[in-house]
C-alpha cells in the first residue's frame, strides 16, 4: 500500500495545487513542497534490504509490492513492485521535483496552480514508470508522464516552445507505440507457448521464442527507450525540448525523464530478451559511443548555453547506453551512479542557465562573458558543475563513467577506448562553457544594464545541496551500490543469455 | 413465361447503372445530376426485379418498392435543396459549389 | 418474350444515353421517362407486373412530374441549355466514360459468366407482394414510413426556408 | 605521528574550502594567512612524520593508512587509502616544503590582486590534490589527485580570467593533459581488468607474477601509463601546453609548472617501475622521449625572449632529463633530479617573479637589463638558480643530480650512450640559454628606473631555496667526490638500485659541456645585445618545433570546423525532411478536397471500380 | 410477432411512438422548449427501456431484426449519443431565436430511429431502410441552418454522393439476392458456405455493399464529403453524423460480416486492409495543417474509422470486443469534442466556432471547457488516462493478435502523425488570447454538465475499463 501512496500523494497533490492556484500563487508552491517532502519521507522509509536476498531462487529482490486485479479480462493487473534500483531512482525523482519547485518560485508567476499540478503529475508518472511491473501499467505511465511534461514545455516554455513540445511528444509517443506493439506481440507469443494471456512482467520473463522474433521485439522496446534516453540518432528532440522548457521542465526532463529510458533498458530490454539483447549489444554499445562523441561535438558547437548542456546530456547518456549493454555488475552499477550524478549535475546546470536567463535575459553565450565579475556565486557554481560534468574524480559523474568504462572494457576494448575520448571531449565543451559565460571580457551589454543580482539564498542552498550530493556520490557511493545490488543481480540473472558464459568480472580476476 | 433472360436483365441493369454514373460525373447542372442519380437507383431497382424473377419470390419487388420510396424521398429533398441553391447559383452549376473545401 | 425484352432493353439504354447527353432539361427528362417506361416493360417481361405498374405510376409519373415542376419553377430554358452545351465538351466525357465503362465491364462480366443461367419463371403478382409486405416486411414498411416522414419534414423545412427568404 | 598522515592533504584542503566559503568576506591578510598557514602546518606535520619515519621506519618501509572503503562493487574494490613509503615521503616533503615557501612568497607577491582569496583557495586545493596524488595507495585515488592537480593548474593558469588568452591557455593545459590522462585512465582500466586490483602495490606485485618480461599486455599497460605521464609532465608529444601555461601568476608557475605537478609523470613512472621493468620497450621509449624533449626544449629555450617561457622550456628540458633517467633505469637519479629541480626551478621562477613584479609584469628580457644592481636579491637568487640549472660543477645541487643521471645513462649500454650524448648536448644548451637570460636581464643597459624593496615574505623563500639549490645536492654525491648515498639508501626499499658508475669520463665531459655553454653565453651576451632577428630557424625554435602549428592543423581545426559546420545537427535535418515531406504530402492530398461534388463522385467511382476489381478479379 | 419479440422490440417501438408524439406536439404548439424537452425525455426513456429488453433477448423479430446483446449494446450507444446530441442541440439552438427550431428534433428522432434499428438488422431490407432513414433525416439536419450559405451546398453534396453510394449498396444487395435468393444475413452465410468459395456474384455484391457502407463510414477513398459536411452542419449535427451514424453503420456491417461472410474472402480482406491503411494515413495526413477544427475532426474521424477497420479485419472475439470498446470511446470523445465546439458556437453566426483561432486562449477564458477539450483531443490521440488510450490499445491487441502487420503499422504511423494536429489545438488553446471570439456565447450550465459527464466517463472508463469490458463481453461476446 505504501507504493500506492507514493503515487497517490503527488497525484492528488497536483490536483489540490491546481485548485489552490486560484487563491494565492504561493499556495500551490507550498502544497507542492509539502507533498514532495512527504513523498520523499515515504520513499526514504522504504530504504532497506530486500525482503529476501536469495537471488538465484528468483525474483526476490523486491522491497515492497502491491498487486490488485485491474483489467482481468486482458490479464492486466495493477502491479507495483519496488526494488533498490527503482527506489534510488524514485528518490532522485522526488528530490529533483522538490528542487524544481524551489527554483520555480520566482521564475513561474503565471498560472502557478496549473504549473505545479503538471509538475507533480509528471513526477507521479515517472514514479509510476519506476514502479510498474505489469507491462500495460508500465506503458500507461510511460504515456501518462508525457502529457504534463508537454504542458510544462508548451505553456511555460521559451521561444519555439510549441515546436519543441510537439517534437518531444511525437518522438516519444511514436517510439512508445512501437514498444506497445512489441509488448503485445510478446504477450501473444507468451500466450501461444503457455496458454496464459498476461501482461505480468514476472510471468513474461523467459518467454521462449525464435531468435528473429526476439530480435524484432527487443528492437521495439529498445527504440522506445533509446528515444527517451536519448541515444543518437534519436536524440534530436532533446536539445529543442530543453531549450524551450522552463527551468523546472529542463530539470525534470534531464534529471528524471531521461532516466526512464535507461531504467527501461535495464528492467525490460535485456531481461525480457536476453539472447537478442546480447546479440545486439555490440551495436547498441556502438550507438552509445557514437552518441558520446557526436553529442560532445555538437555541444562544442553551440552558442545557446542550454543547448550546450542539453547535448552534454546526450553525451552522458551515451555512457549509460554503453554501460547497460556491457551488462555486467560493474557497468550496471556505474550506470546507476551515472544516472544519479547526471541527474544532479545536469539538473544543476539547467538551474543555473535558468537563473542566468532570468537575470540577463539571454542564453546566448556570445552575449555573455565575464559574468564572474558581476555574479560570482552563480559563476562559481556554474564552473563547479561544469567540471563535475566533465567527470572530475571525487564527484559522482566520475564514478559512473569509471565503472561504466571498466565494465565495458571487459566486453569490448576498442569501443571503450573510443568512448574514453569522450572524456577529453567532455572537458572541451565544459570548459568552453565556463570560458564563454563566466570568464573572458564582460559582454558589452553589461555596461549599460543594471548589474544582475547574484544567486539568492534558496538557489544557493539548492546548489550547495546538489554539490554535496555529487560529492557524496563521488567519495562514498557504496550505500547506493548496496541498495541497488540485489535488484541489479536479479535483472542480471534474468538478462543472462541462455547460451554462452557471462562475462562476470569476478571470474576474470586471477 | 419461360426462358426469362436473367443474365441480360442484369447486364441491362449494369449498363444503366454505368450510364447513370456517367451522367452524375459528366453533368455540371445539379438537376441533371439528380436525374442521373435516379437512373442509377432505377438500375438498382431493375437488378432487384431481375433477382426476384430468378427466385420467383416477392422479395425483389418489395425491395424495388423500398428503392422507389427512397428515390422519391431523395428527389423531394433534393429538389428542395435545388430550390435553395438556385437563389445563389441560378445556373445550378455544381462546380460553383465549392465554398466548402480544403 | 425475349424479343420484347431485348427491344425494351435497347430502348432503355438508348433513352438513358440520350438523357445524359441532352443539353435541354426538358428533352433529357422526356428521354428519362422513356427509359423508365422501357424499364417497366422489362419488369413486365420478368414477371413483375406490380413493379411495372409502380414504375410507371410513381417513377415515370410522380417523380418525373416533380422534375417538370422544378424545371418550370426555376424557368430552366434555352439559356441553361446553351450553357449546358458549353459544359459538355467532348474532353469532359473521357474520364467519366472510362470509369463507367470499367464499372460496366466489371458488372457485365458477371452477367456474361452466366451465373444466373437457370431460368425460372412464374409471375409474382401484386397479391404475393402485398402479402409479403404486411407479413415479414411489416416492420420494414413501418420504417419506410418514417423514411418518408423524414423526407417530408426535411423538404418542408428546406422549402419553407426558400419561401421565407423570398 | 604518522597516524596523522591523513591530515597532511586535509590541511590544505580545509584551507581551500575555508577560503572558498569565505570568498569575498575575508580580508586579504586573513586569506593569505589561511592559505600559507594551512600549507605550512601540513609541511610541519610532513616533516615531523618524516622524522619519525627516518628514525623509526615502519615494517618494510611502508606505512599504510586506510581512510574509508571507497567502493566495492562487482569484484572491484578501492579504499580511500594513503601509503607512505620513501618515494611518497620524498615527494610529500618536496611538495609541502617548496609549496609552503611558494605560498609564503605569494602572500606578498599577489598583494592587491583582485581575487586574492580565490588564488590561495585554488593554490591550496592544488597542494591537497598533489599530496593525494603522491600519497594515494591505489590508482583510483591517484587518479583523483592526478585530475585534481590538473584542475588546480587550470584554475590557476586562468586566474586572471578577464583576458580570454589566459582562458585559452588554461583550457589548452587542461585538455592536452586530459588527453594524456585518458591514456592513463585506459591504463587503469587495463590494469584493473587484468590484475583485478586497484591497489598500486598489489597490482605491481600481480603484474610481476603473472606477466613475463616483454609481454604485450605489460607493454601496453606501460605505454598507457606513459601517456598519462607525458601529458602531465609536458613531454613529447604532449608538451605544447606548458609554455602557454606561463600566463598564470608566477608563483603558480613556480609551484605547479616547475616544482610539483609537472613532475607527477616522473613520480608515476617511478611508482609503477615494476611494470616498466616488464616492458623494456616502454622503458626505452621513456628514455627516448626524455632525450628528445630535453633537446627540443633546450633549443627552444634559446629562442625565447620571455623570461617565463625560457624557464618553462627549461622545465620541460629538465623533466626530459628525469625521463631520460627513468628510461635508463637510474631511478634514484630521476628522483634526485626531481628534488633538486624543485628547489632551483622554484627559485628561478620566484626570482623571475620578484623581478617582474617590479617591472609591471614585463616579461620580455630585452626590456630588462642592468638589473643586477637595482634588484640584488633577485639577481643573486636568479644567479644561484641558474648555476644550479646549468649544473655548475661541484657547487650546485643541479650538478650532482644531473651527473647522477648522465652516469646512469653512460652505464646503460648503447642506447644509454646515445641518450647520454643527448644529455650532454642538453647540458651545453642549458648553460647557454640560462646564462643568456642572466646576462641580458642583469647586465648591460638599464631600461627605465626600477627600484623597490622586498618584504620578508619574498626574501625568505628566496634565501631558503637558494641554500637548497646549492646544498641540496649533497645528500647524494658520486664516489669520486665522497660517495654520499643518503637518498638512494632511503629509496632502496622502493626503487631498484642503480648501477654504480665509477668511470669519471662522463662526469668530466658533462661538466665541460655545461661550462662551455656558460662561457659561450658570456661571450655572446655579456655586452648588451639586440633582439634576435626572426630568421626561419629562430622562428622554428621559437615555436618549439611547430608542434602547435601541426596540432592546430591536424586536430584542433578539423574538430572546430566540424563543430561549427554541424552545430545544427545534420541528423535533425533527417527528421525535418520527414516532417517536411509529410507536410508536402498534406498539401498535395489536400488539393483533392477541392469542394467539387463531381470530383468527389469521381473519387467514389474510382474507389468503387478498384474495390470491385480487387474483390472480383483477385 | 410473439410477445417476447414485442417486448424486446419495445425500445424501438417506443422511439417510433415518440417521434409521432413529438410531431403531434409540434403540430399542436410550436415551442422549442417543449419539443426539446419531450425529445430529451423520450430518448432518456428509450435508454432506460433498453435494459428491460435485455431479458427477452436474443429473439428474432420478424425476419428483419434480431434483438440480442449486440443490438441492444449498439442501440444503447446510439440512443445515448442521440440523447447527448439532443441536449447539446438544445443548448445550440436555444441561443438563437432564428427560424423554426422544432422540426429539428423530429428529424433528429427519425435519424435516431434509423440508426437504432441498424444494429438489430439482419436483413437487407431493414439494413437499407434504416440506413436511408438515417441519411434522409441527416440531409435535413445538415442543411438545417439554411440561412448559412454553405448549408445547401453541403446538403446537395451529401445528397448526390449519398445517393450514388446508396445505389451501389442497393446494386450490391441485388447481386447477392440474385445469386443466393435470400436477403437474410444468416441465410446468406449458410448458403455462401455451402456454395463456391469464389462466387463472383457474391463477391461483387459484397464489394458494392462495402462501397455504400464505406461511404457512410467515410473511409478513404469514399471520404471526400466528410469534411465539407462536418464543416457546414451545425455542430450538434456534426456530432450526430460523426458518432451516431458511424456507430450504427459499423454495427450493421459488423453483424453482416459476422453472420454472412464469416471468414471473409482473402481478396475482400485485402480490399478492406487497403481501405483501412488508406484511411488511417489519408485521414491523418489530411488533417495535418487544417485550420478549421471541425474539418480537422472530420479528417481525424476518417482516420479513426480506419483504426476501427483494424478491429474489423481482426474479427474474432477480440476484434469484436475491441471494436465495441473503441466505438464507445470514439462516441464519448467525439461527442465531447463536437459538443464543446457546439457550446462555443451560435447558429446565428455565419459559421460555428470552428477556426482554430477561435480557440486561442481558451484555457484562460473557459478553463473547464478547455481542459475537457484537451482531454478529448488526448483521447483521440490515444493518450492516457482516457478511453481513447485504452481503445487504441485494445485495437492494437486485436490487430497484433491476428498478425495484421501492415494495418497495425499504418495505425502506429497514423497515430504519430495525428499527434501533431491534436497537440496543435492544445497549444493554441494555451496561447495568450489576442483577439476575442467573434461571437461571445453564453454556455448554459446543462451544456457544461453534459460535457462533465462525458469527461467523467472518458477518464473513469479510460483508467478502469474493466466494467466496460465486462459489459461488452456480456452483450457482444
């Protein structure tokens, strides 16, 4: 039941916030904060060991579950399961949601109620995605989370927001439908072999099918998640969406929504189609590597700061794709850390870009420069997070990248070597951002305009909090590893191909 | 009445039907289009009569009666509409009626 | 009887052909009436005297009168016929004729295959038709009455709109 | 005391964090105090620990301290641990000792600068990272320090951020070294994957046990580590960033780009010497890179007019010596030179800083001249430093360390002899270029009026370093002069012993070369000279062999071009085409809806004919 | 007619009686309120009567009709939709005092009668008569707002095209009758199974029937009239055309195929598949940049009927259920969408509020209607939490379950294209309002209430469709 509350609280909170919007603009903000705080506490209370950690026996890594019949006629049930992986991502979701509310306090002054409703609903949708284990329910949430995000972009966004919002929607929905078809074919194949028509993930695991079929189904799932991730060449919606979205939208988009893609890859693509996924792994990893480098190159070429950050996001997600398909404990743990760290660091960068835009009314780096002189705190944090995003050891992103590359090194050395070039490329664009925005000569317009004010206390607190989180992930990631280990072990067990030995790292150790 | 030429009857219906269709497609005057439509409906009616004749059953004629009913209803409403259109479009030019498009 | 049928059929086809090519509305209407009368003859040959009678009374009678009425009311005369001639350019015939020809071939080919070769032939008279109408087709008649009601109301409403405007 | 080892890197870190949090609120005096004192305390602690270590060495001469378990996942575990052994001890002492002196110097040197607190915050951060680098017991922590010093270097080169050129130099430094770092990173992956541990000592032990000498994998691993080392230490082919890095404040150049960070590569190779011993090809490459770099840098230094760039090339050249030493297996010689170089090069930079701070940061040596009388403190310090650099026989520390390297090379077979020759040529060049600078700067005509006294915070470091530059060499003296082996004794537990060379020939020849260089410099530059003509040869050496030009053409510009050309992402145009095509189709199809009933009927008829055809004919 | 048959047929009888009563009432006293009230009440009573007919079912009522679960279910949809249309019509017509308004309800009732008997039809005669009663009544309704210049044009278009398509339908029926000697669906099925599988008469006949039906369902390439008529007709009538006539016709053709065709001939299936694909793609592509909301919805309805054909092609239990659910979803959604358009329009104006610019800033001016319309559009786009989402899911289940690769692919592609124009309206509604709507109308409370009910259904059955499926299984399965 806890899991249901986890969903219901922000869901209902959203409606309440919407209605409260008419009374006082601060009311929805406070409600949203309270709702998310409560939800966070509930999620925190779930931290702990799995119900049983006996892994090979089956799917026993669950911390909590909830199951009720929903549409029994079609074998669909309302099935929520939580394991460490989901929990960690849910915590990130709620935390970033909370931060989004804080940083929107001054930015959003229009239709405040509706804004917070959409914000809370998108959090709800994402939590649902992380919890649902019935494939229909998963798809339901998968689609559901698009709508509020669409509104966030379309209603409170910046220039080209309609274009961006529609593009975002069409990309994700189109690929989502492919996944739906794949889900259904899987369900029917399962029915043919077992006579059982069900959308239950746990039942569908290990469905026997011929390799060609498995490959196409896997591809259907893969494309949906690759679009969301996003992996090159399905990434082009992301920069537009980010550029147009309001700050909170960008934070949610980068921090959370993209993670659903990675989560889907880990939870569904590989465990449901182990053989196909392993056959496909080299291609997927290649896509990941191409993504790392190509997006880095694009990031380097941008003048719009938000686009730069957006492309850096794509680049980082290339590491995630690489790591997922390396499919060993190291890489997967790395993926988890990378997701968390990316959520935090990119989220922070988007917040900073948003704050900057609020102050100097542009995101064009050609019109910036020398901001360190006028707004040192913002600039300092900008530099800190830029450096985090280039993977400086001691911060979370590094651990993620290190483990991912260490994991992928076991599987494909050449790819790993090429991917490592991304470390250099990351440095290039991250430092270019710092240079163009904060260092160098002050832009000419600065002379006439009033001096922009520096970050205010709430922003400073948020930034500090995010930085500490990143530092924590970088210096002591072990609690995260421990929390997700059981869950990962299970998906790994499920996702191990029936033929051929696994490339478990521990076995390679002399 | 032996040796009723059923095939030829259907052939006749088909030809009349096609001629009616040609009329609807070719004529630009709405009145002529309406007439051609009547030809098409009549062709369908002939087909029913032919079919009824084959089975020596009243159903064909009954359907013909219904077709007739429909044709009459259609013509009455159609002519009322033509009256309405005539005011804007005295030549009853079908091609002129393209206000609704796109 | 075949001869009667064939003559009637040829008349029907030719009259229809004339009808769709005449620029003058009155001429076309007359040809149409001829075609309908020929069809009535066909019905008679096919053993459907009741239908033949209805064809003459309602189609060639009532419906055609409606058309005449409209032609008179709208005063569609020589000017319209002249315009009609300009509209009926040979080139406009090509497309429709080809389409109609295709359709006729498709449907005609059925007839040529001779699926209905079995001749049968008693006359189905008015009594039989009437009994069927109040028997199994009772509800159909009811619905047909609503059909006519709807047409009545619609025509009335539209016609009244015309009157009100004028 | 040694259980407080963790405090050594932590103290500067605390200083750094305090300064960052207090940025803008602390007074300049307080900020300087925090900055210097935190390193000073670390230095005191380090020396105390060293004293304890020397008097009472731990078992195996290694003291291990695990702070916390960093990560343990999928069979890979890393602790956040420190390891104190003679090698890291020496490094720690150099870093904290020289570091403190430079901090002290900087408190006066940087006075009045905007961002004074930030300067010390970054400098402290650098020291902390550097200490982590040398004290780390595992590769991950080492790499953390490794990147940390890179960050510090980046921040400090770009300290004066208003000038875009500084930013460019900073980024260049970071990115070029990052290329090397990436090689190191891959090396780490390789080592971890194949040896199953991140702990350096364990990895070396596993490597020796499981990899035969000359095995490809060991060679590959060694080369990858070497990649990291050449990047950080500005050796060929990743040397180009160092001269540009001189745009940073001079104490930064002294600390980071002379005394400590740039020697990290030497430290790394020394630290992983077991691996390099398994890969003779890699080791030889180390030597060749060293030899080539020292020559290239030596010639380039001669063609510079900027005093800091002269010193930068000389640094590059001296690190080339260290690499050469590593390459020929003269491990302790490399360390020895690292240490003495830290002294005299820090001295040179600081005295150069002392000069330029009185010249409104004018660094062109041809705009100086006759400063010997005006700035005697700076003159004497610079002179002592130059003498040490030029390895003036017997009286300088540089002589002893360079001699150790050259004898090591002499003993190293044919390849060693070739490298030795390079070293001798280099020694000649060193004498020539540094005394060229000395003569041009301090003698001859005076330009303008220069005066000023230095406070104790400047003179003290100069004095201490001068003493060290002279006497620092006496801890290791070759057999001919008395055979002191303090350093090699100390390092014996961690580094393989070097062959004793009793032959005096190399020593004599090298000394001669150095003296010849100095003499030649005196001959040419004693009297005031004109700025050199920009002949093609001069330009070639001025540009240090045109590596920048080459890299620009081959790497930088293509990437920039690609980034510019593709800034709109050509993949997106693919989707745009789809969208455009859909709209185009829409426009075409829409024309069918022309509102004409006859046309609609035609559509109906066509559809009917087709449908009947499908039904009947198919 | 047996007593059971009479009882089962009672709702339809009631509807016929109601028509007469309303006619008499109008004759006695011309009052818009009275006519509307009696119509609404009567339709409500018919709806209530339906469940009471259920116990008597299934029963054959003369050779023409079968009253069974399917018939009652679809009749229920038809009557419910007609009720909603009646209420919306009252709101629509009440806002103007222009012209006689009472006959409207009469035509609405005859149209409803024609539509309601279709799902129960098992004979060509009732099929044809129901269809044409519906069509002729619609003709009157479409051209009802005759002062508008477009009304007569739309009417004549529908008349000529509808007439031609009816001729095809009739000819097809005649061919089948000529071939098999029966016009009862079930008998056709029996004889067809007994006879040659490749009976050309029958195939041609079925094809021609399909032409007639495809026209009414506005499937490509018989769709061209749709946008013109939707645009010109008063918004409630558009809703009626879009919903009631589609449901009724779909129900009857579904029944015809189930009873008479069984496993339809391969060539017919192929023809249907082509039509389905063309409709899904064509409808969506045509709607893409449409600036007229009613035309846009018209094109979208073309696509939706194409989607439904997927279920039709799938046949089998799953397909039939999916079609039933989707039709229900489509009904609720379209009624809502056109209803909102109607509520924002006034017949007195030269046109309805159908330009996309009329919706600019609606989120601000009428937040509830805007949010409702947004959800309706999302439902049309197949986004949760709406019936449209589950409906589309159900369709894909059916399609995938029977391995209809190309139709399902077209469905997916069409849905993606469709998103663009649905979302475009959402965006416009969210835009700041620059110009006020041409005719500011007052939206009556009951109009909003109807929309609220539809919205509640949309979301409730969209998120918890189990009861609806249970009902469908009970009725249709």
